[in-house]
C-alpha cells in the first residue's frame, strides 16, 4: 500500500547564510563554485543553488548534510520553514524488511548518496555475496535520501515475477492509478515507464536481482521468461531521465556492467564485509562473549565481516558459553546456516568455475593464472581460463593482488570448499567414479614444505580417516585402491591426470608396502616416486610418464 508523506522544506536564514559565507571564505579566499561545493557536500548542484540563493526550499536532510560537510554546526536560527507548499512524497515499501539492527557502513552510504544525489546516476547496483548486507544497506540508503524524490517504491524479485508485473506496479504507482490498460508490447510498457521517470524524480529499488539470472556457464544470462529484464535494465541505464533505479544482487549483471564506468550514470558498488569494530557490535547485540582483541580479529576476518555469518556465529557460540577461544580451537567454523548460504552460490557455478575454486583452495596461497593453467588437466578448461575467471569474479568475491596477477579466496570460502572437496573425493573413491579425484591433486609435491604439510593436514589426513571408516579398516582400503589402480591401467592408460599420483600419496601416508604393486601405464603427477618402493618394472614405466606440474 502506498504511503503518502508530506515534508516541509526549509530556507537558509540570514544568520545561516552568513555562517556559510564565512566558512567558505576561510576555506578558500578565492571562493568556491557551485560545482566545487556540490562535490564537497555530496549534494546535487541544483540543491546547492537552492540553498545559497534562498529562493526555494530544500529538505532538512539536505540542509543538514550541507552544514555537516562544511564542518559547520546547524542551529535552529540558521534556517526557517518555507512558506511554499509542502513537498509530497509517495512511498510504497512493499514487503521490505526492517533494518533496525544496522551497523557501520558510513563510508558506503556516503559514496552511494553521492552517486544518487550529486551525480544523479540512473542505475546503481549493489553487488555482494549472500548475507553481506545488500538489502539492509539499500533500504538504509533509500530511507536516508527519500526526501530527494517524489516517488519511492521497493520490490523484491526473489520469486522471479514477470517483468510486465513489475512495470505495471511501477506505472500504476507513479500515475496514481490513472493508467487503465497498459500497452500489449513489453517495449511499449518500458517506453511508457521511461516517460514517467523523465517527468518525475523517482527512486525505484529492486532487491534480489540474482533471482532472474541463470546459473551455470553463462554469467549474466537471464532465466527463461525473464529475458526482457535485460532490455528493461539497459533502457533505464542508457536513456536520459531524472530518476534512479537501485538494484541489489549476489551476482553482477553482465549487460549492465559494460555500461558502467567513469563519467557514466551507471555504477556498480561491490559491498565488502564489516571491519572488526563494526562486527563486534553484532555480537554485543546478541550476548556476552569473552575474547582477546586478537581472537576477535581472527573470528571476524574468518567470516570476512559478513553480517549474516557473524550473526549465525554469535548464536552458535552459545554452545561454547560465549568462549570465542574455544570456538576457534574447535576448527568447525562452518555450520548449517552458513553452509546453506554458501551452497546457493556453489550450486550456481559451472564445472569450469568449480574447478578453479578447488585449485585456489588446494594451493592454500595466492596463485597466478599461469600456474592455474598448468594445474588444469583438460585443454578445453585451459583455453577458457581467462573467461572462467572473469565469470567467477561476477559471482563470488575473489581476492586479487594489487597488480591483478594473483588470485585467492577468503577463509570462509576456503573452509567450505575444502569440506565439499573432501566429501566429493571420498564418495568418488568409494564408487570408483573418479572425476574430481582425476582432475585435482590432493597434495602438491612441487609446493613449499609448509604448503605441503598444510595440504597433508587439511586434505590427505581427513580423506584417509573417512575412507578407513567407509571401508572398515586400512587393509580393505588398500585393497580397494589397488583395484582402482588396475582399472586405471586397463581402462585409461596414460590418461593425463592426478589419479595415479593421488593414490600414491595416499599409500605413502598409510606407509603401505607396495612390493608387487604395478604403476606402469599410468601418468603420475604431483607424487614423489623416491618416497615409494615401487615394483621395478612399474618404477621404470611410471617414471617415463612422471609429471610434477
């Protein structure tokens, strides 16, 4: 239901104008232009002119921002209520959630306000992983700047409504239900909406835009039945009007990103996590917790400051009577609620994207594209590596070095993918259907000692413990691995991959006596043959195909 809000507008008083003129002259004896003042205050030039000319009223929030950014105290004697007609704002917040528990984000809000008010951006997209706070930030922003618009309307796309349903709601709202039947053609409906966006200053918020995007190989592709959203967003971004469309999405929108950039009225804001101090406020809201500053930092940085993950962790910590040190020491920082959140992202990835994520996790440190390419087994995946990295960055927050040559992922994702990797590997060994086991190394023989030790602890040890449990003993596991070796030798001899090397590394950790085992006709990658007592003939043939990289 639409909410009607009538706002007073305000004019500078003579005393207020005198304070501003004095401050501006002290800051710059040569004076400031309207453009410079607009940039300094984050307000639009038109708003700045209204304030300084004292001929038209502005919202109290605009006046307050003006004084705040010029470091001037605003007193009641500095302004007066305009005698002109009060401004009417029409709002429809739909099913927008409450945002009472909102912490930090001052810098983010300042940037977004500047884009919406000062720069008059037509389209702004807030992008970030699930739980990072996109919806809360967008609503907080919208309620902060609502006085700058005639119409404010919020809608969620989580249930993938047809575009015509959204456009109908927007047009009916802005036209005060004056439009009876909309045109039949979707492009005509878009054109009609644009006419209203030109005539009126509107703030439109569409939440959960990722819901209309297809999962899999083609990043930014729209789901079946949602294709017209691409045309709609492109028109909003490229056709001149005086309104702003604010989007939130877990993934970037491909056909819109190409329209963004400097001096363009389309902006993407990649939302990151809260800092340590802001993150602690979430815990303070939920209960009493005991930790050193170092432990707080370790905990909040593990979850990359993700507000939802931190809130889940705070509730989970009740099982550890608020003792954060004990929780960190448990080594189990990914639990059901967080796993469900990350499952959504992981299930939408293509197999090529998953392959890269597994390798980023295996390496346990930043890795270059060149090294990634050398790790990958198939030529198809190698040839697509740049394209795959680009699409992966549209879906998940990869961390890059300053020169953009090295990539890694955040700790929470590493732990999630590690658990996924271990579970999948064990299932493949159990069934004998070796895919991930064939395309990825469990241990990198060429890595530095400390990396190799970490890989042994994180991958080899838990995989072996689970497999021993599955096969009810080490001897049964060794027999099954020997059976897999024979299958590899007979069915896929000399096939490039890591299966042979992985089996050798498991045998090595088990300290298996390999006398009589035959590794001939196998490609051996990332296994140190010197550590294993191979059958003489097998050693010669395996070494002939030995690959460390």
